């Protein structure tokens, strides 16, 4: 007896590429509290090919559905109910935009709340929640905070970076956040840039190698357990702007753009990255957010990128350089190839403006359909229709001992020993004086993008400070004293450790066009230690090389520690020789501030060349 199955017949039609609307499947009564869920609809059938599911869903969508899918508001400016009413495709958290209390569980409650809103719309298309988990799930208090990218570039270990991606994805999955605006694959060419620490290095080979973070975030099989969408950013040339000005203009020939800044994106596309974020910066005077040649012809055409191109935060508003939103900016951005617009506040204006541009033909419907096809393909590829809610079984993974051990290993691998007259490694039975404003401060050693957008000094999240690490790793016979300013040191100590460097910052707040000198406070601390006659090892906690050439002669050792994150014991592992230093410079270290930009092969004479790094015992 052959039982006629609507579902089988519809699946057959779809597999032949025929529109499934010809076959009216049973549409059950509305689910409790929700709209009618077309349970038999092919787009809901995980057994069908992704393309067939997308075709079916697209055929059911109204213009409102499609415009909503392309809209990504910030959580503070939209309610879960509005997410359903306006068919919103994605919601995001700006840096530090968190629920209260800021715990993993309340994150899961918040994100699930928006998801329920999305699923209340007739087609019940799940929204995807985006966050900047750029060195762990760093918006969440209690999450594991890994070293920032510049330190991972110094470690030169793509497998380690992949494992960090996997750990980050697991902590994200627990909270329902399934889109990571990472990795930053920028190639930082001028260390005065405030985002230098978000770069894996100054040559394309390093960011390209560390694109392994994508494999960790997305998993071997996208859509598998703890698999989140990764984002290659910021396309393209953000690290090549004149003077290292954030959001500035990369005034370079296309040959250099292609040789230096494009390769990491080619590698990200090869690895199947789900999304690419467009840079705020310009190339030779043209805003990247309106650059159809680079987004559509090069990224989507030449590189064959099939995922989602997302704008940066209010990136479309900034195309004309004026405050506010115009229809012309919307049309320019969407026609340039941007598929999802990160429009934190004015998302209703965006939807209305885009609708008007479609109605008058400025933005062709084919462009809208292409954007939706890309968005829906990634949502289906990553299993959002089957698993739209937070995976609370992984809440115990957030800040877990295993993840912190991985982070500690990464911290140790990222340390670069630049000078050592023998004061390092420290003896475990020594009498050691520790000083410096970065020694006992989780916020200072984590840097920007930590709990808040800019990061901040203080005990911002659980972790181990560098001083606590020194006390943990030193033997019981050791005597460790600490004073932030170095007050109290005398000649009875075997060694002094000055942990100094930069305060946290993010983006343009970190631009330093005036130079990269050490802060006066740090200079005073080091000089106070040196005056005692005790040998001094300087540990530099910074997002980039600083101008130390004129002072280095008076230091007995120098370690570039970068921005290690919550696991400060990794620094102590190297200081005591539990782990031999193996890190190598991912960026050239300038001889003086007048030297920037300074990069491998530019003929200048740096203080330390790209790739430099010492170890113990020669
Ligand atoms: C920021 C950054 C970008 C980030 C986005 C969302 O301004 O440029 O890297 O992903 O906004 O927070």
C-alpha cells in the first residue's frame, strides 16, 4: 500500500528545484502563544539540502520578512516583541552591553528572550545573536579571558589558536550567543594604531595562519555542538591607514592592498568563514562601506565568499561623513554588497529607508534576495532552526578550569624575552620585590574588550594577576614583597620585577599619534627599583611595542607580555623558567617613536626586528 506523503512529494519537488508552494502541506493550528508553524514546510526539514531549504523559505517570505532579516539592532534599543513584529534577523551586544546581573545564566535568559521573540513571527526564522568575543567570551563576567591577538601572534601556534576558538565557542554556546565578530585579521602596519593588539602581526602570513581561530569557533562541522559563526574583520586594509589612525584612510596602491591586507581574508574564505565585517576605514578616499568593487567584485566574486557581509556598528551612517542616516547611504551600502546592517538604534529608519529604495528600484530585489539567501544559508548551516536556544548544559564550561589552563598555556607561549643578562629565570627560593601598576590588576592585564568596551583597571572579572601568579609559581622558600610604586625595596632582595605598561583602551581611544613613550609613573617605578642596586626585570603589559630604547640599557631584562588576560600565572611560568620563553615578535619593535611605521623589510633599523625572541640558556 503506497501511502501518499505530502512531505515526501514536496521534498521531491524541491529536490527537482520546483517551487514547493505548488504543494500545499497541512498547516497545523497555531502553536501555543505563537503564529502558525508550518511544521511540514521543507525549510524546516534538516534532511533536505541547505539550498533546497533556503529556496523554500525564500519563496514564503514577504518583503517585510526579507528587510527584517537584513537588520541587526543593538540589544538596548529593541524588545523581544519587536524582534518578532519586525522579523529581525539578528540582535547584537556592543562591547560591554550586558544583562544585569552580568552572569552566563542571565546572558542565556536574555538571548533566549530575543530568540522567543524571533520565533513568534509567522515563519519562525530564528535570529542569530552577535557578540565581540575577541579574546574569550569577554563581555561576560567570569568567562575565560585569553591573550589578545598580538600575544597569540607572538606564540606562532595555529593549533593553540584553534583550541582557543573552540573554548570560546563553548562558552558562547552556553549563553546563546552564536555569532562571534572575530577573528580580526587586520595586518597592523603602524603601532600607533589603537587596534594594534587586535592584530596577529604586521605581515599577512601571521593573521592568515591564525585564521585557525575560525576552525575552532565554527567547529569541524558547522552546526555541530558548540559551533558559532565566525567573522573575518575588518575588510579590508584597516591596519594600513595613514599614521595608524583608526577608521582612517589607507592611501596605498592596489598592489600593496592585495599583497599585504587581502591574503588573510582569502584564507578565511578558504576555511569557510561564515561572515566578513566591513571596515570603517577608507581606501584611497573611498569608504569601505560603499566600496562595491572590493566587497562584491573582489570578496564575493574573486575570492568566492558565499557567507554574510555585515557592516560595522553604524558603519553605514558614516559613509557620507555626516551624522545620521540617509536613504542614499543605505542604497550605497546594500548595493555595494553589504547583506546585514549593524544599525544599533535607528533600525526602524533603516527598514523604512531600504523599503523605499527597493520600491523605487534603486536597490534591486535581486540584491535583497541575494542578501537573504546568504543570511538564511548560514542560519541553516549552523543549525539555528534545530537548536535556536542557549545550550545551558555548557554553562559549567564558562571560566572552567580546563579553559583557564588553556589560557595559561597561551599566556606562557606568548611571552617574548627581549633582553636578559641572567636575572631570569628567577630562583624559586629567591627574595623578590614586585612593583608596577600592571602587576596586581586583572583589568590592566586584560586590556580593552574586557567586560566593558574599553576595559578598565581593577578586579573586573575573576582571574589570577601576574603578582598572584608569581606567588603561586615561586617555591615555599621564596619571599615575595609587592609595592605598586616600588616603595620599600632595598639591597637585600635578589631581584626586582617591574610590571608596567599601558592602561586598557579600545579602537580609536588607543590611537597614539604623539608617540609610544612609557608613562611617567612607570618610569618612576623602574627608577626607584634600579636605585636600590637590585637587578630589575621589566615586564611590559601593553597592546604594542613601546618606546623603551633610551632606557633599555639600565634594565637587566625585558619581557614583552602583551595583554595576557585572566591567567597571569602564565607570565610567572616563564619568569621562573617553568616554561622556557619561546615567543617571537609579531611586530617590529621601533627604535624610537619617530620611526613608525616600521615593518619587516622596510630598510629601517629597529630596536628589535620582527621575529626576534630569546630563550634561556642561549
Ligand atoms: C566596533 C568595532 C567592531 C565590532 C563592532 C561591534 O566599533 O569596529 O570590531 O565588531 O563595533 O561591537
